[in-house]
């Protein structure tokens, strides 16, 4: 996801110099989006665990679909110069 590239870039810049107010706001936005993504992913894994323990196959299929969609956000996101 592009936010992770930008978050890494801002973190590296922060190691060399003080970030501007705009850069700090951007880093905060990236961190917030990352946290929400991680929370949603963890939530679905936990639901999947419960669905598995209760043998609820339909629910497990729905959760699996949601996980596939969430995880696909990372698939094939190489920079354009690799294409």
C-alpha cells in the first residue's frame, strides 16, 4: 500500500531532520490508516477463529472472502518501473 511507502519515507526523514507540520500531519494520517487496517485484519482473523471453533462454514467463507479482499490491497503493488 502506498501509505506504507510514504510512512517509511517520512520516518527516514525524521531520523535526519525535524518534520514540518504538514509532514507530521501526513505521518499521523499514515499511522492512523495503518492502525485501522491492522485492526480490521486482526478482527477478521479473530472472527475466523471463532467461526472455525463453532464449525460455522458459511460464516467462515464470508470471513475468508473479507480477508482475501483486505489482503489483496498488498498484492501486486510494485512501483510502475517493474511493469
